[in-house]
C-alpha cells in the first residue's frame, strides 16, 4: 500500500527490516566465532578456491564483453577474445598474410564494468610472405576479408579496418 507521506515509514516494514538486520548481525557473529575457533566449515575448500581462481583467469583471458549490433532476437555481446580470434583467423586465411596483432576502438558503452561499446575501428598488424609482389593489393585483400567476416558473422557493417604490414615471413 503506498504511503500517503513518504517520510513516514510503514510500521510493518520497519519491523520486518529490524528482524532482517538482526538476522544478518547474528549470522555475522556466528561466522566470526566459527572462523576464530578454526572451524573448517567457514573456509573455502581447495577445490572451490581453485575453481574461483580458474574462473578469474579465464575471464581475464577472454577480455571484456563487446556489444554487437542488435539482432531480431535481441542484443548480444561477444568477448574481446572472440572478436580478436575471428579477425586473426580471417587474416591467416588470406594467402601470403599472417596476423600479428589486432586492436580495436569502441564507442562508449552504456554498461558499466568490464564491457565495451560497439567496435568502430580495427587496426590489424600483419606479416606478408617474402616475395609478395603487391603489398597494397595484399592490404586491400585483408581489409576486405576482415570487413566481410565482421559483417557476416557479427553484423558489424560500419567497421573501419586499418592494415599495417610490419613484417615479412618465409613461405611455408
């Protein structure tokens, strides 16, 4: 039931809140007593601790969540690792090219925490096979392949792709 005056708390809510806070205080007190007595029931098991550590490491490897263009079924995100992997595989599939490193620029994200907005620019650093005759044509081919993969697989139709050929490698 809405309050006629928001400054006047409902007595039932106040009593329920007081009971809840007392329950929380008693749980903390009991936990502290068990912990100070060395009771192992309040300690994480080695298996649980290991699982938590592995989860944190995996999250760090995968990077932030990157927003993608919405689909007919709703919005979605991919990890930075997923985005980098798509670009790396695409570059490596182009004859005479090998991916070295790719970085992205993003729109501002309305979400907080470890998330990124929509990717706006990809900077792809790559190695060309020694003997490649037309490096600008190779750069254009890689750029077109990355744009197509990002558009088809992720719906990123406005992605700017910069190509930097930084190295040469021996043919296989």
